[in-house]
């Protein structure tokens, strides 16, 4: 491909990227080296991610057109397999009904088969499933594969918390970036304007390739070199959203909700910087920070279920409400609150984080919902 | 008064204050030196401020019980004067119906009389009236009076923008702090939890006295030494709220709204730091920053009228909608957007602030409401 054409393609999606000349094969546009993308996860956000990516791989010569999407197989009430219906109708009828994914998206129920030709892996599943998925992928993926995680959450091990991007990197021996930001997937799916942030560790060129792959005129992606900051924003905001949902359920008004969101943002920043001193303040002003916090506290599923929990005075458990309200989608905030609480109590930091610890104590029934403002 | 009692009173309102020993008369608790507070402005927020203050002056020996509130006199439909009704019923029936202000609040239609014994002045009027009020007060107030401004907005003069606190300081020759933050006055009035930020220039003791005067268990006030940052937050957030209202009117969803709020916060920070390099990043994480922005963009009057403006496709002017929707309350965001635009165009900064400049161009009819996301 002529450099001029490359330059044109690089400016796809309304983003002006200053992509420098490729230094190694991974970034080479030569047809035999086109990158091949597999999305691991076929839920609501996974389907939207596949749709965004598939619209770009058709336009950009540096990627194979086909986007493979590994979908956890389910049998629908009709008796059909979910992947068969996705491949026949080009719609994920269970998790993103009414939206065409793009004909170049191929649903695949076989994890090993789905990744075998890929050199760009997009992880987007509930975080509870990540450890098992990584174990199944060991030894099955190409060398030089790049990964990106859209997964919110963390694992708490004996030696401390481990972010999902680290889990992927360590288990699979590959570099892993993250993409966080506005996560009301249904709004992105219908082309409403939103933003996201890519967090990367070292290689700016790799980050810019992910920016290219996700950016559209209505989905504006910015890369920052602060992987832990970006990932912790995406993870911890779900805990704040639970608190915001309690405030909504108690009908305490917008001032209170804004105050709780501010305290939550402050704890997000303090917690992130205690765990990783390299985390930058400026990251909290990116889309993954304040904007995603706002989106999630206004409309996300964590907020919604927490609102119902508070309305019921904590008498119905989160598990029960989740099963009833989310049609198989998973709630991240409650489990993340538990993980954060474990870190806080293990390190003696509980008193430094009254909002985070209270969310856990309310959601496990040890305190009433009204404790959120006490 | 015994020091022990002072110490107890200082911890009033759930705030732990580390008030050092008074150094001069103004801070002396001696009965003959008790501070006397006058609130200048009897609208919605002025009435709530008077109520908060009056609950504290009764409890704290360092203040006279009585709080005088200058009210711009109006004749009610019943033929009665507004101040007479306030003093008879202890309610501001026009701007804060149903809320008792406290029996120690005295409404006064005579500005000169209202301030004659005061040494603490709380300014809380629409900013359009501030220049006229200051002119009338020249030579009428005590030496060593301290002022605080709750007024949002700025004045644009030939030599650049002037903040309201500077206007007060310069015209009256007194020190002036600011209090900004959650401004949904009706929620504060009914005791819903919220926060605010006092911005001060130099004297920490004075700032702490203002914190004492405003703090209650449900209204938590924090002081920061960044008067311009705090005041510009309170002022500029109304411009962002206009943008958020446009997004609501166009029904663009929460992702878009959060993205616009984030871009707005970024422009607030950039604009403030260009005007006053001393402005601190951390101020934007205080209540006056991100929390007030959220409150105002969720529920404030600027948002509400801008939503109606966009729903009408810009065909009905802001003046018309304001008159119809706000029952005599004033909109700050549109005039502030005009003032900001004047600063930006005068200094050649228009292109650096696409959100601020687009809000002005939409609200003056030069661009359609949909331009807010273009």
C-alpha cells in the first residue's frame, strides 16, 4: 500500500492520528500480515464492540475483513443455538436485539477455533469468567498477539489485587491494553455520540492501532499511557454506581447524588494511586473517568439494580434482583465492592474509604441502604 | 465564654474545624464583638442561605442571632408586600414556599438599613444586579466588614473579565470570599444531604468562620485557598448545563450527555487556568467542581430551559422561555456564555473552546441546537 493511502486511512473515524512508520511486522500493512481480530465475548457490550470493529475492518486495509466473535453457546427458547441465529440473521437476538452487527462478523461457539488465526484479541466478558477463559487459551494463541481488555473488575489474590489486563498478560504471555469509557452499549449501538479511552503500558503504536480499530465518527477514542488508571476507573466506577443507585432508591435528590458521585470519584482516585503510584490525575478527567462515572450513575445496570435494592429496604438480595431484572446480564459493582473491601481490610485502609466500604456493607446486608449518606 | 464551650461550638454541624485562637477583633467571641450577618438577596437561593445561616447564628455565640435579609420588594397578587408576608409568616412565599426560614430571619426592603449594623455580608442575587447594588453600598458599610459571594457570573469589561468577588472587593474596599457548590436550593431547603466549597484568597480564619456559619449536618462545607478556581467553577458550569440541556432536548442519551459534561469540565479547567494561572486542578474535584456540574446538568434551571429551547428547534428565544418557565427567576448560563464568548473572541481563543463558543452560537440563533455534538 502506498504511504499516502495509509495516511488517509489512519485518519478514519474523525480521529487525527499521528501514526509513525511501522517498525515491525505486527504493524505492517502487507496483505499477508493483515491483522485478524477476534472478539471474546458475545454479550451486550461484546456485540457492540464487534459491530464497531467490523465497520472499521471493512474500511482499513491493515485488517482482515472478518471479525470472529466467540459466543458462549446458549439454546434459545425456539430450540435454536444462539450462534446459529446470529450467523443467519446477523443479529445477537438475545443481547442486542434489532441491531445488525455487520455481515463480516462471524459468531463461533468454539473458543479454540475462534482464536486460532487471530493476532488481535478483544476480551469482553463478565470478569468472573476471565480466569477460566485464560486457562483454556494457554498455548492456543499466536506469538506476538496483542490483546485489549474491555472487562471491568479485578481479582483478589493472596498477594494482592490483580487487574484483568495483568491476568491476561501473565497467563498468556502477551501484551494487553484496555479500553474503558461510556458503557451504555445500547446507545453506542444506535450511533449516539460517545467517547472512550484506551489505556496502554508502553507501545504507543499499538495503542494507536486499537484507536483505529474502535473509532467511528460517533465513537471517539483517545489513548493515554496509564493502563492501571484507565482500568481502575472502569472497574471502580461500578462501585460508585451502586452507591448512586441507593441514593436514587431512597429518593434523596440530585444534590445528594452528585455529592456521592464526587466522593466516589475521590475514592477511585485515592485507591488507584495507593495501589499504583504511577496513576495520573489527568486520567480521571478522561472519558474513562468522570464521563463514564456519570453515564454509569445515570443509566447503567448497577445503578438500576441498586435502586431496586434500596427501594426494597435491602430485603431482597442482589442475586435475586439481578436474576429478575437483567435477563442473564451480570452485575459487576457488587462483586467489585467485595473485592475492593478485601483489599481495604487486608491493608488496613477501610477507614480511608468510607464510601467503598459502606457499599459493600450495605450490599451484604450488614447495614441498611440509608447508611450510604451517614 | 469559656474556651471549652467555644471548642464545642466550633465542631457544630458535623464539621471538624481546627479553628485557631482568634487574632483580631473580627474573630473575637466577646458579646460586643459578635458578628452580625446580612444576606443581600431574597430569591430562592438567598432564602435557603438565610435559613442555613439563621439555624447556626442561634447556636453559635460568636454571632448575633438575628439575620437580616435584604429583599427586592415586590407586591404580591394579594396586594401585600413580599417583605411583610415573609416577616409575618416566616416564609418566602414567592421563592421558597412551604419552608420556614427561622424566626430570627428579618426581611428588609431597605438595602441601606439592612447592612448598617452588619459586619458579614452574604451576596446572593442574580449577577446582573450586582454592579448596581455595589454602587448603592459604597460608603454605607462598616470598616472591616467581610463579604462572601454566592453569585454566579462575571462581568466583562474593556480590560478583561472581572469576577463578582473582585467587583465587591474593589467597589467596597473589603475582602470577599466565595461559596459555590450544589445549587438546587429546594433540595437543601428540605434537608437533603449536600456539599459546598468556600474559596478564599488568604485568610484561613475568615474562611473557617464562613464554614461555621453555613455548615449543618446535611450541608457539608469545605474551604480551599483558590478563590478564582471556585468562583469560575460556579460560573462556568451554567454554560455546560445549557449544553447538557440541548442534549436532553435532542434526546441523545446518557453517553452523549456524559461526554458533553466531560468536555465542558475540561473547558472549565482550561479557561480558568488561562485566566488565572494560580487555579488548582484539585479544585475541580471539590463540590464546586465536578459535583456542582453534575447537579446542575441533572436538575438545574439552565438545563431545563435549554432542553425546552432544543425541543422547540431554537424557534422560541431563551428570553421567552425564561419568562414562561421560571416565574421570575433568572437564567445565568446564557448570559455567562455571552460573556465567555466575548473573552474568547477578544483573546483569539475561540477555537480552543468549541463547547463554550457553540453554546453561545446556538443560544443566539446562529447555529441549530444539533450543532452541540458536531
